């Protein structure tokens, strides 16, 4: 399936909370057994900050055994960008997404860093995820029910007028759709972030392929480009014209 085509825009009131591209590969024991000292030296000019965290790896095929792995997180000085490296994946992410061209440049550079120091055998999964939060209070839409700004099929029971919208405290759902290449899982619904006293609407789209592919930067970027183009169509499909206008769309060449 391909979602309906839409003109590409950049929103003035950007609802994106995070964009992340993660590429998984079979475990590289060199990353696991030795500190990535040379890798750090290479990325230091662009991502000089470093933190580490533990991740839990679960092996279902072996009777659900768990292992702890280290994830190295290299950050930019302005805290806009994070490059994550583990023995089985590399990822680039930002919570201040502006436009695809900038994100793609960071992704391409991250892959170049990876291949400069390591040789993963294949890519097992390529994923690109867009997490959006729609806050009506920031868009001067407080008085509108969700069914008037979100596609009716995604607001479920809130499309029924017999139930006051204010009485719906929680609503969540998931859609999985096959694309021309890969899949998209869209998680949606009402959530209440811990730092807010009201609910907001989540549209979290995870585009991915789990078809093993040769570890090639060109192919990975081509897939990422396709997922990015589809992400705009999916988001626009999820929202009404009134919400689209409230977000302040601008043509890319004028943004």
C-alpha cells in the first residue's frame, strides 16, 4: 500500500518529539569486547559528548536468556543530536528535527563512521521512526473535539457524540501496514505526559524492513529516503485539514 501523495511541507509548529533511524546487524564482538576508542576519536569533532547505558538483550530462541549490553551514546555540544553505538546496532536521533536533508546528512556520516572501524556482515533491520505529539493548547484548538482534527477511524469511541470527549481518559491503538518496501507500524491515541496536566494525541510511526540486506550505505540511505517520503503521507493521512493548517505548513523551498 502507498498512502495518498501530498505536497511536502515543513510545519512552523513542529509536532515531532523525536526522530530516530536505527540499523541493526549481527553482533560485532569487537565492539563488545573492546572499548570503541578509535571510533570515539573519529566522531569526536561532531559528537564530542559521551554517555553509556546498559541495554537488556533477550534471546527468545534460546529459552529466553537475558544479557546486558553497553550502548555508547555520543552527543553533539548543542544536545540536538545523538549517535548511539552498540555491538548489534547503530542509530542517529534528534529531538529537534527540522528537515530531512539535515537528518540524512547525520545518518550518512554515522554509517561512514561505522564502516571506517567495523565490518558488519549484513543489515538485519533498517528502521526510521517519527514520534509526534499533538497538543491542542499550543495550536489554539482547545475547543475542538479530537474527532474534528484527527481522522475519525483513529479516534474510535471519541467519534461517538453520546460520550462526552472529556470523559475519555485513555485511548490507544496500533495499525500495521505493508508498504511498497517494508512496513509501517503506527501507534496512536490519547496519552498524558508526566509534565502536562492534560492529554495530547500521539502519532508514532515506525517504518522498517527486516529483510536481511548487504551492509551498503547507498541502499540504506535509499530505504531511509523512501521511509521519510512515506512518513509525510502517513502523518497527513492521520490528521484533518484544520489541524494541518493550525500546524503552520510552509513549502520546503520557503521554510
